[in-house]
């Protein structure tokens, strides 16, 4: 399943050629009538990013606390960590929307 995550990543940890970070949902968007309410608790995604991709966005994220990222990738249930994880296919900078 391909997903798009938009937000400010948490602390990043280098693990060989991969950087591991996390993104959490803040609030649900306006959803169409008839759908159940989104959970109030945030959903945390562990994100695996190639170090080469991370190197392109990390300096800007360090300089500007208002920047976020758009991450697109493959989502799966990480049995080892017992959470949802994403293998990033693309990582881009984005100004957050309030």
C-alpha cells in the first residue's frame, strides 16, 4: 500500500545506509459524512529513509523548525516494532499548513 505522510519528523537515527525517524498524526482532516470518527489518539509511523535521501532534507530541517516533509512510500505492519512503518520512496521538504 502506498501512502503519503506530511509532517515534521521526529529525531532521526542513522543505521548504516538507512535513517529511521517517526511521524505522528496530529488531527484528522475533515472527513465525509457517513464515515466513523477518526481515532483521537495519534497514529505513529516509523519511517525508514535511505541516508542519501535524508542528506538532502536534513540540513534544511535543522535550520528551520517550521519545515516539514512529504514522504511517499510503502506502508506495512512492522511485526518487530509492533507498529505501522513506511519504506520511503521519496522525501521532499514542505512548509507545514496550520
